């Protein structure tokens, strides 16, 4: 069955149960300016300025092509010299199925074509049901169209049912003292618009410097296109009050576009950072777009290998010869002296390095948090193939004592940590041991650094194709 629609002489009904009022519909053709501020958590503030013409007295002003995921309770009209009495968001959009559902109980015209003669006949039919197909009453007979039967024909409707819109529309009942034409700005919050940052870093041969480029990816799943908009991005966690929402169908397809790098202005906004894109941009519905927002050619960096131990090692006996791969890290100081010193929004940073033939190879990726100037970025890249540590517990004992009425247990534990380097060059491995309770290193063959109240750190040099063993003993006291 095919559906065709005929719209004739539609009047806009007044909101609520009042009388029919004259109506004015504002479309994208009336748009004078568009600004969008997009936050990290699937939230955006839209500022839509349009030229509107309203009549004297009470009428309905409808804004078509607003976001389909608008939060209507946040809508605020600015610049208007008329009173806003009521507002209503018409989110029931026109589809063949919705049109049939809204028309249950109404009379429509059923057109059929004689396959032999090509002559077309028309009958009046009443729509009785649309569950699993369309049930029609035609005179004294009942016919079924759709899933349950296949009767050729087309239905013609005289009008679109009330509150069924072809596009997302925000309607306002207004009262104006006189007819006027003016520019007004509709401000509202919407879901379905988001952004994230992605970074690409290219490490030099001796792994002391890198080049860095950051991309902003805009995603529009709002159900509406935003054309020629001034886009601003807020980095930071904005507090929201969440209420239960009906589930929406996932939007699967995303188109992808990109823009060349230009300067992105950034400024402090309360406890957040505000980034303003240099050029106006358009983001179609169900589209992602990438824009370069940071590009630095030389940033000081350092890579290192790390082996981490947990506090559980010091309270129990453990099987000997536990082998642990060293983990590769990259660290960047986000400071001007290091070549950076820029506030970086959270995102994924991917690291590349050229091989012996100059071909870029992927080294790993990690997620960074919002990083202010002066903070440190630490990326975990992955496990080392050639460097490992074999942990062997050489002693474990415990004893208890009473201190100020409390039972305190002393744990004495010793470890040999044998580091193996299969590389063609020497390496330094950072050994990080996490402790809990009251602890102290009672013996060691290499000096440690107490990084904080819970961490002891050793820097161990391992020769080419060689091994080095770190030996240490720990006394840990805890109420366990």
C-alpha cells in the first residue's frame, strides 16, 4: 500500500482548550544568526535568532526546525516586545505510520486503479485500526491493508492531524499590542549534540620530543541540522539534574567531514574552559565533523618503563617466580617551557613513531583527563616485549603485639626482583611498590625514593641483553 498526503487550508489551533488563533510559522529561511555552545556531556545551548512577523492581539508563533531533542522547559525567548503566554513542543513528527495512527476514526479517501483499464475509482473509508496493519470500513464491509493483507490502493487525507508536525516545532501562544516585525532569539538546551577531543602525537627517534595535534570531533544526533553556526565548546564537567527520559532509538549512521587547522580561541569561563572555533560551520543531522584546535611542532617528552607492585604482596605468602612484563609510559609536562602550556580537554591521545624506513608505526594510546596548564600528562602505551621482571619472595613472617589496646600485626617480607632486558641497548626501569599501613624499607641493595605515603620507587639500570636484581625487605605494621 502506498500513502499520499493532501494538505489543505490548515489552521493552527490555540494551545490548551482556547479558541482558534491565527498563526505564524518561523522557518530556517527566517534565521538571522545561530550560535551553539556544546558541553562534554551530550548537552548544548542553542541561540537561534530569527526575524518574525506577528499580528496584533493573541496568536501562535511557531519555531520550526528546532532540535528534536530540545529540553522544552529550558526554552527562553529574548528580544521580543510581545508577551509569551504558553509554549508547547510538538515532537510527534509526521510519518506514514503516525499519520495513520492519528487518523483512527476519521474518514479518508481510498483510490484504486483497475489493472485492466487503468481507470481510477475512489471510495470513502473509515480507519478503524492500525495495529499490525490498517483496518478500513468501506460502506458495510471491512477491508485490511498492510501486513495482514495486500490490497492495492492509496489513501488520501484532507489534512494533517492536530499536533502532528513535519519538523520539530516549538509553538508559543503570544499576545502583542500591535502588529510588528522584529528579530527575536530563542535560547534552549538540547541533547544530541556532543564533542570530544582526540590527539595525535608523533615521537622523534630518540624519544625526547614529539609533535602534537589535537582534533575536536563534533557529533550531531539531535534530529536537526545546524547551518552556518558559531560554535563554542566548553571543557569541564557541568553539573546537571537528570530525570528519567523515554528511550530513543539509536542513530547508527554518521557521515564524516573535516576542516583545516586555524587558531581556536580559548578563555576561562568560571571553572571551565571555553573554546571558540575560528569559522562558522554547519553540522548536518547524523554527522560528525573534525576540526583542528591545537598544533604544536615540538614538545619535550620522555618515555620510560615501569613495573608496579601492589600492597597485597606484603601481607601473605606468594608463589615464587611471578613474571611481570614492564609497561611502557610516555610523560609530558604541560608547561610553556616544554613547548605546550595549553589547557587540554579530555580525550584519547595516540602515539606514533617512524621505523627504520621512515614509516609511521602506532605505539599505543591512552585517555587523558582535562589537563590544565602546569599539570603532567602520563600515557600508558602497552607492555614491553623485551623487558620483564621476575618476582621471588625470599622471606615472609608475621607477629602480633598489643599497642594501646589494639592488636597490631608486623609483617616482614623480602623480595628479589630480577629484571631482564632483551633489547640491543641498556634500559632503565622504574620499580613502583605500593605499600599500606605503617611501612619501612629495612634492607635494600639500591636506594629507593619515598614518592608519597604509600609508594616506594627504585630506578634500576639494566644492561644490554642483561639482568639486574633488586633486593629489598619491608616491615609493614597494620591492624588486620
